[in-house]
């Protein structure tokens, strides 16, 4: 145990950030690391509970009390080893994970959980600074070759684990850079892309081959991969966006969130405008922006629009406004439904709940406004929630730019999924269980959002690691890789 009195004597302190005016003028990360002496103090707050609920709250089952204890004892390198034993990319999760582990922390019963996410991030960042993170070379080569299609966190985790088991691994990515939504869906102000690049260099040294600009199912056939490789891992993500099916949807100025976010990330990467926005520039500068969808992607659109210099930003959510505080007696240690305000919201935006978009209004082919109506949710006879429009609640909202951030309905069916002939589940995801991750097609596996549907980066890493073990066991008869 760290300090048996730490949770009483040490106040919770998290990372500070730059001011709103400082950060909206650029696309850099804006959270300021804590001094290492303060990180050790924060680690002392871990109670080393008899039942550490943070383990079950964390999808990769991070050994949180273990590395808190090691940080408290200033054994940072040991803490890094414990952290990497369950998580290939803690610098990703330490930046963009919503930290369900903190919601499960025993100290969250009175709203003062251990700053687990901050400690995790600073352990791995120090590991890079000190040069402790080096390529881990396999002892033996298996002679087996595996194709991984998709380079998001699930594909990268599977590829790294398989390479460390001694297999030859090639990652195929249809975009021009590696990283999937980490690269083009997460804004740089939440995670700068050199964070991905340094892991790529480590993985290349470990034997992973990256091939960008190759779309399996289009430029390269699935049949060719199955002929050339001993196993195929489908980790292409859930990229099909949920559309807004309303009158005048085809007006200019209505865009999917990912098109907007991808363009900006390409600009930050240094791409010229014709390469960053081949279909035309999407800019929020001087515009009245409406973001439809209340999740993380919508929040990212708000932060990016603020940096563009939008005239106003309004975020609409069809569901009711969540409570400001959860009932801990009913929810803890599970992830609670509660009102969450992101750093992007704090930078400036209006939010409205229980709003349904009815119609897009425009002239000369351009969006000018959205016609909306208030809704209420009632319990139907079968017990399910049912939406009902509120009479006389119609209103019009000025809009020069509408960004659709309503989530994803599953993987794109054309190309990879269609060509592979794998069975799908009722939601349209690739069907595979979490025991062996096998699809209905021989030697084809699937993991991450392509298998489970839209989810968190930490779930993708977990599935990538578990899928790697399943592939290794399939090829070799047994596996020493951890689940």
C-alpha cells in the first residue's frame, strides 16, 4: 500500500490547463503536467482497496493500485512496466480516455477519486523522456505472417502484440497516415500526432510493416490477403456515420463531423488545402455553427469551431438533459449517466437537450437555418422509452454550418466487409465472440469497433490485445501473450 493516510491528508489535484484565450489560438495540447513530486503525492491517495473496483472499471484491467504504489515509492520505471503489462498505449488513454476507472474508484463515493488518468499519462510520458521505452524484440521468429487491416488502436495493439510473439505483421491502412480515428478523428488539441508517430517507430523496429494508401476491398482484394497471409485481422473500425434524414438534407453547409475534423487534422499536419480538403473546404470561421449530437465527437467539433473563429456554436441533443450529479448509491462503481462538460464546452458554446431537427431551411442551395421541435420521452406500455413531440414547441435556429455528430451505425459494408463474406450480427457489425475473435470465415478474425460497434479507445486496445492472443493460439496451438 502507498500511504495509508494519503486519501485523508492529501487533497485531490489534477492537471491545470492553459486559459481559454491561450488555447483557442492554436491546436496544441493545453494540459500542463504536474511536477513529479506532486504526482507521487497524488499516488499516495490510492487506498489499495480490498476490492479495487478500478480494475473492473478499466476495460484493459490496468493494475492501478500497483503502479500507484510504485510511483509513491518513486519507482517510476517499475510503474511503467506494470502499466505496459496491460496497456500497449497508455499515452493514448492517458489523454483521450474518459477514465471509467476514476468513476469506479472507492474515493469517488464522495467525488474525490484518485487522479488515475493523470498519473497514468505522466508515468508513460516520463518513460519516453527517460528513454526507458525501447523496442521489445521477439526471442524467436515463427515464420507466420499476419495481415492487420485498419490502423486504429485495436489494429495497432493487435499488431504490436503479434510482432512481439515472433510473427511477421503487416498493417494495411487506406488513409495516407497510420492511426485511424486517433489520427484523423481526435483533434490535435486533445492528442498531438507525434504521440502516434513515436509508437510507430517503436513498432517498426519490432518488425511491424506499415502500408498506407492501401484500401483492402478496393485496391487490394481480401482473397489476395488470404492467399498470402496465414491469418487476417479485420480492425477497420465503425466508420459508417448516422445520417440526418430530414427535408433539404442536400443543402450546402451540412457535413458529417468526421469530414470536418479530418480536414483540420490534415491542415495541422502540414497538408496543403487541396490535399486536406479535396472535396472543398469546410470552415466555421464567422459562421453560426450547429452541432447535432451530444457526445465526444460533437464536443470535438465545438473545440475545432472555436479555433476557426465561429460566430456562434450551438449543440443539440435529442435525449433529455442528464442530471448534474449521479445517485452514487444506485450507480457506483458503474459508469454513471450525468452531465459532462468538456474543455471544448468551456471554451464557448450553447447546449440544448430534447431537441429534434425536423427540416433544413435554405436559399440558393445553402443552409440558413434548422427547423426544430422540442420532444419529451415517455415510458411506453412495453417499458421502453418513446419520443413524443411537444405541441407548439417548434422553433428555428440560425445555421450557416451544420455538423452531424450523431455517432456511427457500424462498419462500412462495401469493400472489406462485403468482400470478406463474414457473417454480421443484428446491428451490422462483424460477428465474432470475445473468446477466440474468429469470424465465420476460416483464418479471419475481427476486433475493435468493427466487431463491437462504436466504442472507446480503451476498449479497442483491450480487444486488439485479446485478438492477438487468439490469433497466436490459432497459429501456434498455444500462446504466452496476455489477455
